[in-house]
C-alpha cells in the first residue's frame, strides 16, 4: 500500500463547478500536508498547505484536514479550464522534511 | 518573485556517461531538495541539504552524489548513467526557519539517456 493514496481519476467537471480532490495517508506521524498542481511536463506548483485539523481557504481553493481519519482534501470552487492539471497530494512524515507524494489526480475542467 | 533556478533545462547523455545538474535556490532559502520524476510517476525524493550538510536521504542510487555549496546552490552528480535514469529531475528549496516544510520547485532538468 502506498503511503499517500489519491484517486487517479481522471476527474472531469464542467466550468464553474466545484472540483473535489481527496487524499489519504498511512503514517499517523505525518505533520504537514500539501497540494501541488502540475501541468504536463512542468514542475509541481504549490497551491495550498495545511498542518492543523479543519479548513484553510485561499481564494477559490479550500484545503481540509482530518488527522483522525488521515484524510486531506482540496476543493476548487468556480473551476476554470486553466485548472485542468494533475493535482498531487504530498505529506511530510514525522522526523523528516522529505515530501511523500501520491500518484496524483488528473482534473479536466470542460468549458 | 525570484524562483528556483535549475540548469541545464535539457540534457542528453549516453549510457555510462556522467552528468551534473545544478540548482540555485530562492534567495534566503537554506534547504535544498532533489526529486526524480519518471514518466507518469510521482516525484521521488532523492536527497536534501540544510546549511551545506546532508539532512535526509531517500532512494538515491550510489552512482549519484550531491552537495550544497557555501552560496547554498546545490549540484547533483550522476555517474555511469543508465537508460532508467531518464527522467525529470527537480530541485526544490525551502526556508527552514518559520516554515512548515513548504517546498518550492524549480522548472526541472529533463535528462535523456540514450
């Protein structure tokens, strides 16, 4: 079992809809949680990070963390075609600063 | 805002050759990380440095070595290249002080081994 699991998708939503991306992790010692957006052939771009239970909002993006359930999610409101990309969930585990990534969810926003 | 700089952006090498990848972190970032991303794969952590000392090590082959210099730039040296080393190599940097581990990635070096 991979340490960080994501639905591989693809996830397809219409323009203006809410896209919901989910991630679970296995290490209860995980401390910080990140969402990166990666366009094909490009580098991961940091979208959000969260480290305490609850919600964190930044513009159209909301990250949600539930450490008891070992679950992290990313909501994208008013989805735009430019949001079409692969979204990578990453966590840092106890005692280490390295990022452990999920395999990513490919999101397509249809005009 | 200044970003992480990597050079070269593209590199083509033959099997058994050597390659050196360079990374210049965001100004005032003191921690550098290297990741390898194969086609269709997620990034895999290789190695990291803080204040010129190795701080963590992942699945880095013995054929690879890296270091961080006094100006905080880092170099990844790869020897006896194999076809399987063909991948995107990303460098990321982070300000250790006052951060939660957020890492900012450079544009990457695409290495092709023929």
